[in-house]
C-alpha cells in the first residue's frame, strides 16, 4: 500500500486532495504536511498531520523516514499574485523547497507529484490551443518558478530515475478553502460575493479568457497521473490539463442563471491583469488524454450549479 506525504496540505488543492487520497489509500497511509496554518478539524482528525517547512531539507527527510513515505504530492507553493509581490520568497518556496523534496525523494526512492500551471507559459507562447511542447518564456516570477520546477522534475527523472510527474493546472475553482492570492481567484470570489451580496466587482477585465477547472477534476487528474502505467508516458513534467476556458462575463452569465438578481462590474487590478494577459487563452490537453486517459467531468454550467449548491452552508 502507498505511503503518501502531501506538502501544502492546508492549501486550496492540498486540503481536498489529502482527504481524497485518504479515502482511496486509507487514512493512516496519507500524512498531511503543513508549515504553519492550522489544518481543518476534518484534516486533523482523519489521519496523521506533521508540521514540515519544505525549505528545510532535514524537516522533509525526517517526515519521509519516520513515516516510510514512498510518494510525495508536493503542493507547498506561493500562488501567482503573492509570488509577484514577493519574488525572492517565491523562489525560496517554489524552487528551493522543490529541490529539497527531489533530493529526499532521490535518496529514499519516492515518487513525486509537482503541480505546474498555465503560468509556466508566457506572452510568446501560442495563446490558443497551447501545445504540450512549446515556447515557455513566462514573465511572472510564479511562471519562472513553475518552468524551473518542470525542468528540475524532468532532470531528476532522467539523471537519477526519480519517478516525477506533474500537471499544468489551469485556474482551479473550489468551495472548501478561501481564495489564496491567485490571479484566477476571481472565479472563486465571484461565488462568495454572489451568494452573500448578489454582486461582485471583478479584478480582471472583460474578455480575459483563461483555462479553468473544478476541484474534483483537479484531484482526479492528480491521482490518475500518478497511478498511470509509466510505460505509456511520453511526457512527465508537466501535462497540460484543462476542463473549460472562459472570460469573466461568461461565468457571470452562468451565475446569473442561478441567482437572477446577481450583477457584476469591473475594477481592474493591474498586477493580476498583467499576469493573466501573459497566460494562454486555452490549452491543448490531448497528450494527457492519449497517454493516461485524462477526461474532465465538469463544464462551466455543471460547476456553477455545484458551487451555488455547496457554498452557502459554509457562509453561515
Ligand atoms: C494562480 N490559481 O492564480 C493559481 C494558478 C493558473 C493559476 O496557478 O496563481
């Protein structure tokens, strides 16, 4: 049976992925790793939790050895807008910590999942139907750390045989954790404001089309790519995966179908607009579909219905 460590387990993906992995592999086989934010009751009470700062290689090594870890889902990272406001810290957390995880994985023969992002592309990347293999010259520090992470994970696989795999995630929408400083987080905040206030002021301008995905599909993809037969993988770090591509007015229209009195206006945040403008409009994820059977379940209408149904109880 797998013994898994999830770093960044109290973050947007980590908090839901940890619970999904515990359901699939057994609670005691999935160690939740967090740096300082306290885990939810559900996360703390459903299995082992360890304080682990991934910028400290000894801390990573201690948890891997003590729990006999053989698979690491390394999710600890700063998101794009936070990273742009503190680029030096972003390199420390998003790259130096990844090197620590890869070094410990090399020494203890662990497989490693590391998320990349559409942020790994830049303004010179073909913006529509962005290929799996193409130009990657990101202009945000977040993107620089994501491309560096992809290259490091490929290097550790080619040079040392570490089983590294990853996904280039689009914006991810979920209702379990609050938005955490991402450029795509408008697509999460819109639901909180629509339900509480019946209105939302969007920080990206009309027409800003970006790839997006609902959390259940993000989790399905992270588990499926790590369970895939390695003989079928031509790529590893990292697969383009997407479920939908929309602009702010598109999601606002779907929310209005569910909350008729909802209205949205715009107050553009130059920093996040600049980041979003450097990212693709839509990715080609055919490599993931061909090499390990990627197939999302949620489109925009189905995601909106689920968010409007599931979020209100959390807001009371
Ligand atoms: C962010 N949600 O906005 C993250 C993600 C593609 C965007 O990487 O920074």
